[in-house]
């Protein structure tokens, strides 16, 4: 029986382990913390559970006036939900007879890993150890929170919150804190927030944050943070006090505990280097997810794991795949493929179309305001990219991904019937209007 050893039980490690066990492989999974990894324990799921509650509160306030909330109860629900999902994952793993070790894995050679003073060998090893918060100190004495502390510490009363870093994590935490009733500021050192997000979405999101009273300050250089009664932060010569400061300065690969050099695995500052089949320089060692990929998303990690297992079991080459992305703000920003900026930069011809949702019945029912779907199409109407700014935009992405993956002209989206009233009707309206424009311009 083929033996595989998987290190790390996040979305990548668990997806790989379940697939290996289904193939009848003798599967061992090592996890130093809890099953589910960053995604389930301190990432996607806790943030989205809290955001869901915060958005409900926001909508209720907008319709029915001020409502007070005990933040601790929101955290209790979040913890319960995480506990249930962890237990259900553990059950699946147990049912597939996967051997699990709870402890930190360290390579002793390229076929052997040590965990809890025990040596384990395997024919094939998959590294899926994920990532951790990038932490550093500013001049001063302050010890700052990261998203890990923010996601397990409910606050009492309205606080002045500073988020350092305007990436996706900082932006989502800002939405949570604001909707729960705190006063929120974001300091970003670059000239814009969300550097890898299409510009139209960033503009819409920034405008809505401004309207809400979330302060976004860009091109910030922080020179000191002193913590006594408050956090006193000095940036660009100005001093300001905050009650809580969360450092959201990106994430680094979590590989330092592995002793990669002992196995001769090549890495760049901890990021494991892999080929198109996710194989490291050591032929029987593979690496997937945040440990080896700069795009840090749970669905990317698990897809890579599934591709690697197919490669190992069936010998198939790992194919590149489209990556849908979303920010889970009250009005979600979601995107796929190439933005207009990228298309221009790469000299790719495209046609851009936008469908505002203002006149749509469901949008009015939801009280959504200025929302839209925009698409970039090639000459045959095939999708090159899409941006969506509307409630639950992330739920619509698979439709666009399907069309794009299969090269189906976007205009064919007007051939189907959309349930009424739904936001999805905007997709059909956009497709129909493009068809009409093209037809009348012939
Ligand atoms: C606040 C936050 C919100 C996020 N929201 C989203 C979102 O909405 N959608 C999305 O797609 N992504 C989101 N992400 C990113 C997502 O969580 C990661 O991309 C994903 O978890 C990566 O999966 P992974 O399996 O590669 O690693 P991880 O999930 O990080 O799992 C790796 C596991 O390996 C373990 N490990 C590390 N070293 C060792 C060792 N030496 N021995 C044994 N075990 C070890 C760790 O304890 C961990 O459990 C979010 C991240 C954060 C921090």
C-alpha cells in the first residue's frame, strides 16, 4: 500500500488526506494545533461568522433604529460554529481511517519526519503547513494584536480601533468593527488600499466606507506606537490615541518549524519553491497552499491539494485554474480573471460592459443603492474578467467561473430564465443588453 505523510491539517492538508484515503493509501496527517487550520480556526470561518452577525445588525439598525448588542454573545456563536465544524471534520477524518498525530513535525531527513519524539517515514510527503501573521514592532513599547487576537477577543463598549494595513483582512475586520458600533480607522502605508483588487471595486468600497464613517488614511508612515492607558500612534508627524490596534500586515509561510534544510528542500524566505505539479526539488516531496503559494486563499489551497493527489494517484498533470476572489464586506466585492488595468497593461483587446443594479426590484427591496456587475469580454463575447459589487456577490462567482472556464460566450447568459425577484436577473439583463448593442451596431 502506498504511504503518504501530510503535514498540516488546514484546507490543503485535509483535502489531500481525504482524497488519499479514498484511493486506499495509508495516510498519516500531522497537525500541531487543531484540525481545520487557519481557515477554520482563525481565518475564513471565524471572520465570516462575525461579519454575518455584524451585517445583520447593520441592516436591522438601518431599518429599525439603534440596537445594542453584547459582543461576547457573537463570539460565543462563532466559537460554537467553529467547534461544530471542527468536530465534523474530525469525524470525516476518523471515518476514513486516517492516522492523525497532534504535534509539531520536523524533518530529520528527506524521508523522515519527527513528531512527539516519534519518527515517521513515508514514500511521499506533502507539506501543507500554511501561513502565519507577519508580525513586527514599531518604535515604542506597544505589543499589537494580530487578526488571531482580534478574532478571539470580544470588546466591551464602543472603542477606537486602528487597523494597520488595508489588505483584505484589515478591510474585513474594519467592516466588522464598524457594524458592531466601534470607531474605525485604517492606516495603509501604500498610496491605495487593496493593491491586487480591480480599481473599480476599490473605488466603490472606499466610497461606501467613507459614507459609513470608516476613516481610511493612505501613504502613512508610522514612527512610534506607545502603549500606556491607550495606544498613542504617531504617523506622518501626527499623534492620535486608540484603544485597540490590530496589525494586519500580511501573512508569511509557516515553514520555520519544519527544518526544511534538513530535508534539502529549496525555499525562498520560507516560501517553498515548487514546479507546475507542486513538486519541490526533492522528487517525492510536494508542497501546496499558503506554504508554497503567494495567493493565500482556502479554495486555492484545497484545489492544489486535490490536483496533487490526482497527479499522484492517476499520473495526471496539474492544470492551472481560475481563481475567484471576494471581500466579505456588507456589499461584497467579488472578481475573477483580468481587470481592465491588467488587460491594458498586457495589451489584450477587450470590450468593457457594466450593468448597474439600481432599477432592479430585488436591489430596491434590499435597499442596496449603487451596485453593479461589470464584465470584460473578447471579440467572441467570451469572458476575460468580471467585477461584481453587490450583496452576496461571492455567491454569483461560480456562474462566471463556469462560463469563463469553458469559454462560453457571456451573451448566452441571456438565454436562460432567472428567478424573479433576484439580484441574478442583472446578469441576464447585462447579457441581453450586450447582445442588443452588438446586434444594432451590425
Ligand atoms: C483573518 C483571515 C481571514 C481569511 N479569510 C479567508 C476567506 O474568506 N476566504 C479564503 O479563501 N481565505 C481566507 N483566508 C486565508 C485562508 O485561511 C488560507 O489561505 C488557508 O487557510 C490556507 O490553507 P492551508 O491549508 O495552506 O494552510 P493553513 O490553513 O494555514 O493550515 C496549515 C496548518 O498546518 C499546521 N502546521 C504548521 N506547521 C506545522 C508543523 N511543523 N507541524 C504540524 N502542523 C503544522 C498549522 O497549525 C495549520 O493548522 C483568511 C485568512 C485569515 C488569517
